């Protein structure tokens, strides 16, 4: 009999990768939820509507729920915190409670922004200390997930990129717009350290965790997954320019940090808890970014 997984945010950047990863394995029956970009086999559900969430979960009866839907734009949080909190906190409670009613295991997708970036690398046991409202909302989401059932799971991930529908869909690929615009000189952050990670790698880790969970209740609590290449946004942009033989002298290294909401200096995460399970997949940044951007050159 097929295992059953429900994925929230299945039309988003990470959600699409997770959906495809589980769909590639015929032993899984997959249900994807979306709202603003529902298409194909995805089911339209407003996850801030408690009854709609209950109804979707009760109908499909998943064994595993991957909760990847969220407001991920850090600066949007500062401008409209109430709406963003509904997506990241209230919806998480509805999903976890609905899953608990049928005995489903929940994986909540969180972020390295739960840390302040002052003392990396961060272990899963280190106390969060977020610097912005987005990070605070994710800490709250983690608490809810594990309070509803301590055997649920949190997977923290860093800045992501992957198979995009448009360049501004990822905080990584959006940099390519400035790289290509050689008519305008622009500054790029060369201070804060980042670990850009391919969504396909995260999706692989999630499926492997889910597989192990079906065999062992020991797969629970907090996990980290991240690429291990330590770069700035300026470094990422330089790799893009070099990879496609584009000029780069219009991009200036900015040592003053990113504007907008406060961000951690270096929130590198210790991923050993996942690695100890024998789960490892890290796409080299240059290889991954070329595959993603080549259609936009």
C-alpha cells in the first residue's frame, strides 16, 4: 500500500521541488496544496482557514505532512507583520492540529534566520535568537509544531534557489537581474555570509527523512540541512557572471551589509544530525546555478 504525503505550498519554489521528489517515487501517494498559483493536480486550500485545512487533511488522510508554505520575504514581514504572521504562525497551528487528529507526522520547514549569526556553526540544540520578525515567526512555528506533538519534525534550511518560474522567485537568482544589467552600476552585499542551497537537495533530504520515519519513530525533533559553500551575495553574483562570461565591473562590493530588515552575519548550521543518518546531497553552487539560470541568459 502506498505511503501518503501532503505538501503545503506545493506551487512555491521549494514546494515544487518537494512535490516532484515524492512524485518520482511510486511508493508515495502525493497530495499538493496551493492557493495563489494552483494548477495541474494541486488542490486549492487557504491554509489560514482552519476549516479548509481540516477538510483537506481529513479527506486525504496523509501519514506525513510537509509544511513548506510560508511568507518567506523578510522585508514583507516588516511592512505587513500581521498578514505574514497569519501565514507562518496561525496556519502552522491549523496544519499541526489537523494532522494530529489523524495521527500524521508533520515536518515544519524553518530557517537559519532563527539564529543571530554571531557564533556559528549552530547545532540543533543551540537556542534561537532571531534578529527580525521573519525569524521570530519561524521560531513560533517551530514551537507550535513540537508542542502539538514532540515527535514532529523541524527542518531548518538557509537561502534557497532552484528551478524558478521567474528570476525574482529566489533571493539568489534575483541577483542575476543586476548582473545582466550592465548599464547600471550597483552595490552588492559582500559582508553577510550565506550558504545557498538547491531546493532539490532539500527535497531529497525531506523524502529520506520521511522514509526513515515510516520505519522508526526516532526521526523526530530538529534537523538542519545546508550547502557547505560559504559565500556573500557579491560572491554569488561573481559566480553567475563568470559562468556565463558576462561583464562584472558594474557590480561593486558593499561591506556595509544588506538593507531592510536586520539579517544575521553568519548563520552557518551544523548538519551532522542529518549526515549521521547517511543522508547527504549537496549540489555545488556553480553547477546548480548554471542549470537554473541558463534559460534566462
